[in-house]
């Protein structure tokens, strides 16, 4: 759906690029001509992403760092720039999450998720942003949040707090850094089946129940998120900043709509009920 050189002017760093949605985006960016740097904690998955991008004819490099450690992040970006040249695109995808009742969270449990998601996003965003500002190149940033960034969600309190913070960071910097030619946007995915997320968040029959709540009747596919991310990172989206695009098959709207429950019944039966309720003249 895109010209194959769509991202050829860009060197894009993807955090958490060794697996799941991060890897899907990294591979798509590589196929569209970007030089792709992937950053994460474990080296092996990062190397697999790099190998896949190179095997498809692209250019890629990786460096290991924990996004919670600003100095480690700085050194990893140095290493990636030494191989690929100046980074002018950043995708904040690395995340941490697990299910827990709020009253059972230890301070360290809350801290570990918030430090990955919120502080980690700040560390990469500030480090890459300073490079873009110093060089005067401008650039494009994209953060992966979730639809509960504005609704909140039971049982994932640290993640909900942190994602809300990332959305606020996105909108704040869209205004503050526009003068440097830096765009800052977000995508809010609903459920996408990846090992990292589903193994931690979907217990029992919750997965089947979740699917039934999605008006389009299925979970998202990583390639669909990669399509949207490629567009939002591309020069074609040059006028978009401070935006958060929802990609959830209509899930969050359905959850909040009073009469959406009627969609659970056969449409003809629903129409008959509506007809029977209509006042007779
Ligand atoms: C309660 C838990 C816990 C759990 C860890 N902790 N898992 N508490 N329930 N399931 C507590 C530990 O006891 C410890 O507190 C503290 O959290 C830190 O745990 P560590 O294992 O030492 O931390 P660390 O190794 O840094 O791991 C971080 C992590 C882990 C967040 C806990 O899950 C992780 O690495 N996740 C990365 C990948 C990931 O989560 N991906 C999914 C993102 S999905 P104490 O007090 O004992 O020291 C996502 C999308 C959601 O975000 C959207 C869906 C629609």
C-alpha cells in the first residue's frame, strides 16, 4: 500500500523492537527504505529483527539497553548512530505490564512498570530530541499507548497511569518542539495478539470475551499497526502532530455506548423488537 522508498530519508529507532509490535513496525520500516535501529533489553531477539530486515534487503542495527537507564539509552543510541547515521525518527514501543489488584501492588511493582513506560519514553524522547535539536534536522516521534490511556483500566493501574503520562508527553512536546520541526504523535491500539502482551494480560476465557466486544469481530494484526505507524512516520504525514490515532476495531467506543448491546443480537430480531416498541397510530 506504500511506495517502497516511502521512508528512505529516515533513520528510525524502535524501542522494544526485538519482538511483537515493535518487530512488526521495525521490519515494515526497513522494507520501506528506512535505516532501522532496534533497542531493547535482550540481545538475541534484537539480532533476529536485524537479520530479518537485512534478509529482506534493508539496513538495520541493534543495541541493548534498558529504557529505565538514561545513560544506557544514551550509549545505545550512540552505537546505533555510529552504524546507521543520525537518528531522525523514534518509535517508543517498549512497555511493561501485568495484571494485579491495585491493593496488592508493591511499591517496586508500580515503580517498575511506570519506569519502563513513562520514564523510559522520556529517556529516549529527550535523548533523541536533543540530538535533533542540536543538529537542526527536525524529526518524527511516535509513541504506542493504549485506549485506556484516557479511560484508565482496572487491574493494570501502573500501566494506565504511565500510558496517560505518555499521551500527555506527546501532546506537550507536539507544541513545545514544533519550532524545531519535531512531530510527536501516538497510536492507541486495542488488543493485538502478541506473546508479550497476551501471556501477561489474557487469562482464562477473557481473550474470547474480549474478541466479542470488538465491533469488527477480531483482534488487530501487527501488520495493520505497522501500516498506520509507517504512514504517521512518513513525510506524507508532515502536518500531523499531537494526534493520537485509535486502532482497535471500534472496541473502546462500543464499551461506552449505552445501546451497543443490541448489536449482540441478530439484526432482524432487533428490528422486530424496535418495530414492536413503536407506538401504534
Ligand atoms: C504482581 C509483580 C508481577 C505480577 C512482577 N511484579 N510481576 N507483581 N504481579 N504479575 C513485581 C515484582 O514482584 C517486583 O516487586 C516488581 O514487580 C519488579 O519485578 P521484576 O520481575 O524484578 O522486574 P523486571 O524484571 O524489571 O520486569 C518488569 C515487568 C515485566 C514489567 C515486571 O513484566 C516485564 O519485563 N515486562 C516487559 C514486557 C511486557 O510486559 N510486555 C507487555 C506489554 S503489553 P517486588 O516488590 O517483589 O520487588 C502492554 C499493552 C497493553 O502494555 C494493551 C492491551 C490492550
